[in-house]
């Protein structure tokens, strides 16, 4: 049997309307364009297992399964910590990198049965206060579930106090109109105190959000059920027993890998230590199991460039 060919992915600029969920985009950086609206991963699932800080959205890939009606729409989402120290361990990361899969049938409660129109919309302007059609509030900073609310305007939502502070420093302080205090939020005094402690980590986080360039550099090698990853080193190659089974009990198989060129588009370089990897290999459920349209966590293996190279 001939091996399945490798499909290469490149980063390029796109109109903002093409990056909305209803156009099923592949995208890098910014906020995730969630596929299904049910069962989104919450703050606890999007928290670094090493330092406890909120993870940043890195990349999503639209990868439907042919011949699978329950996976007519299917996307994989990758999140990573913005602290370089959390990437020092090779292999399965301690929660500094996390990947989630979501899939929907063609007929669902969120999207039209027919393909979306390939033209700029004249409605639904992009606004700062994010909300899904079902009413779920999203964080203004990262676009993930926002359970916390600004204590002054009661309109801005956040996934964590850390992101609330970032948005306060970025200008939300000037847009607040009310002063009533809400529970589970930081008051203005606390926000001001925390905002004064800007670190190099904050600058790195901002660089993660910058738009990608249109340089034609390979960032994805996709080959599900085909040949394995193109390893960058002879060291730290996982054995079959190193890849845990899916929660449903099925084996996980290699689906795609993320190349180090992605770091150039995310612009994570700093004057000190920077986030780095040789390649990231993404393994997903061989059966692409359906958990009631909820988001299923999959597996990431990080391989670094050998120190002898």
C-alpha cells in the first residue's frame, strides 16, 4: 500500500471575516474561532500544568474526516504557555502545551447545512465584547470561556484575573463607565496595583497576538494515518508505548506536526530566553470518537533540536 502523501501548510494573511467560525478557518494566533459551542475547555483545562498561568492560543487546523458523517466539520486547537521555562522538558509536556479536538455533523444547531457565502458580510461587526450565539461569554483577551466580569462596567468578560489585568493596562480602564462592584472580580485598586508589575512575560504574550506575516514558510506537515513525523533529531523520539490511548480507549495516531517556523509567525523572540521547539507532533484518536460534540483533549509530543547540532 502506498503511503499517504504529506500535505504542507503555510501561513498567509487573510481578511478578518474569513477567520470567523462559520468559515471553518485554519488560523494562527489571536483568538480561537471555536467550532462547536458546547463543552468548550474552561480555564482549568487551559491552564499551564507547570506554572499555573493561562495558556495562549497558538493554532487551529480544520481537518474534517471523509466518510464520517459525525465529523463532517472537525477542528484541532493548540494552546501553549507563554513562559519559556515551561518548555524546558522535551517529550510529553507537563501541561505547557495542550491540544483539543472538536467535531460536528453537517446538520447541526450552529452552522448552515450549505457552505458559507464566499463574500464579506455586511452584518455582525467584530466587537471587543465576545459572545457565542448560544449566549456564552468569552474572554476579551484570549477568546476562551470568560467566567469573570469587569467590576466597573459589567460588560467585559475574562477567563482569569491575569487577562483582566492585561486588558486593563491595554485601555479598558478608560472605557469603563460604571463603578458598581461585582463578585469574583478585581476592584480598581487591585487592578492598578497589579498593572504596575509589567514583566518580560507580558511583552512575550503581546507578541503572540501579532498578526502573522505572509512569508511562504512551511509550518504544518499533515499526514494522518500515513507516515510519521519528520523528526528533527535522533534524540527523544517517542515509542508507541509513549503515546497514551484516547479517553474512549482507542489508540492515538499521528495526524500532523508543527514546524519551528511557526515561532517566526508568532514572533516569540525576546532579549532573554525564548519559547522554542524543534517540532510538535500531534496525535489524535484513531477512531475520532464523538463525545457528544464536546471538546476532547488529545496528545502533543515536543521534540527539541539536539544540543549537539
